[in-house]
């Protein structure tokens, strides 16, 4: 995993406005009854006809995303021990 960026940066890209998102198990069967083959995060972007999809095709890929989000969550929103 990459080190935390101590200086915030935007990587040279504009932010994509997201109206909402959902996480789902995906199957190639149109009726949704087939075996799920991947985890998908669907982003709803204003002005786009179709949603933007982020597909994870393995358990390791999903876990890597979770670990990365957790790592940066703890950097941005550190847990504060109220006892001290």
C-alpha cells in the first residue's frame, strides 16, 4: 500500500460530482438469478447516461480496497481516545 500523502493533492484531476452510489453483487444473467461473479460499486454522475462502475473481480481486490479506505480513513479521521 502506498504511503499516506501528508500534503493533500488532487492528482491533477477535477473531482467528479457523485449524486449517489450503491454496492452490489453482479451476475451476467439479465434476470439477476445467476451466480455472482464480481462486486460492483455503481456511481451516479450528473449528466452521464450510464453510471460509472468500479468492478472488483476477486476477494483480494475487494480486501485491498477496504484496507486502503481504512488506512486513509484513520489518517483523515483519527480515532480519539476520550479517556485522556
